[in-house]
C-alpha cells in the first residue's frame, strides 16, 4: 500500500537536498530520568538543514497517523515524499548508562518496510540525496532504487554504531555505494579497524565527540573543533552535523567552512534535550545569518 501523501505539501520543483530517513519520536532514558522528543534521522537532518539555508530541502519518510509535522512545515521542508500510513510512527529508544555506554532499540512502525514507490520522481533531479541512520538493508534498498534509475545526485549516508556492530558487512556495502560517508570514530574502527580491510574510497566526515570532526578526502584529513559543550543529551548531534554540512555545501560553501559550522551546530544540539532545543535553534539561526551576510559581502 502506497499510503497517502501529506496533503498540500511540496511542488514539482526538485529540492537541492533530499533526505531519506525516519520521522517519529526519540525516547531517552538516563538513570531515573526519561524524556521524549521529536526525532528520527529524517527529522533531525531535514530540520537542521532547512533551518540554516533558504535552499529547498525535501524529505522522504513513512509516518503514522500520530506524526507531528508542524515544525517541518514551519521550516518549509518539502514534504512531497512524506506518506502517512495506517499505524504508528517510528519510536527510537536510547538508554544511557553512568559509565558512558548506551543501548539502542527501535520500533520502526510503519517505516519497517521500504516503499520506494513513495519517492517523488522529480526528487531524482536533486543535487544531493542523503540516507539517514537506518538499518543498512533499508539504506541498500534505497541505493539500489536510486542507482537503477540513473540518479546523478551526490549520495551520502550516515552510519550508526548499533547497526555497524550488528551488520558490519551490509554497513560496508552502504559505504561502498555512496559518495560521502558520515560516521564516528567507533564506527570507523568497527568497519575498517582491521588493517586487512580496504578503507572506503568516498570522502569521510568522522565525528570525534560532541565538539570536533575530521574530513578525510583522498586520505588527507582536515580537523575542525569548537568549544566543548556541556553534554545534556547526545542523541541527534550527528544527524544535525550532517544536515548542516550538506545544506551549506548545497549552498556552495567550501567543505572546511561548512564543516566548521556543522560542528558548532552539533555541539549546541547536545546541550539540550532532543533536536529542537533552544541552544540549537539559536545556533542554527546564527549560522544562517552569518552565511547570508558573507554572501551579501561577497557580492558587494
């Protein structure tokens, strides 16, 4: 069943950046405390990307009848690829332990099966398409769909430690099929720590904690750091980094400058609960203002 497109959303103009990912809620448990916020890889990447750029951002996701898309609408995210299914939106659960370890589980609900027929055909003309955090078999299904249709977009994908440890071979297949990879150091070590395994040919953005990242292109690393934040909730910081980086690159910013802003955004994200906190909202607004001012000054 295709499901119903969200009414009145999107147009036939292709977005500059398309995000394929989950939209639902993130439920975090830390000791005796717990909090629930809007979440999912699709939500976090698309919302942060749209907040820092006036360029078009499209989203492809299956949501349940319980989905709240108000924030995405407010940010003018193109929702032509969002379809409502009978059932529940994804619920992503994270438990944080006092030693820094984390556990993860997911009830993907209506997003448990990939429905490539919901991908708007005009999205194939996008300059960039990003595969958010998801089970690698879902990412591979989308890659097969895009490759079969001769999609010429720059394809990127985000890794996730839980899936890397559970499905390392499939995760490496995803990395081999894209043009840009986002991962943290633990994920890199899990996939390529064995000296006998070939490292990916695609450029890498390696997230190094909440306040630093490394861009590796053709084996040459570029380091970016910002002020270390007070970490309240680390969930979603990596997705925010990817969203800001991809949006600014779509707007023409050089890689290092885009990564500098992306690291700043990720650091501000972890200072609040979820990916809609006040610290992140203010930082995204500041980044957008700085980028727009620099563009005006460059034209003068």
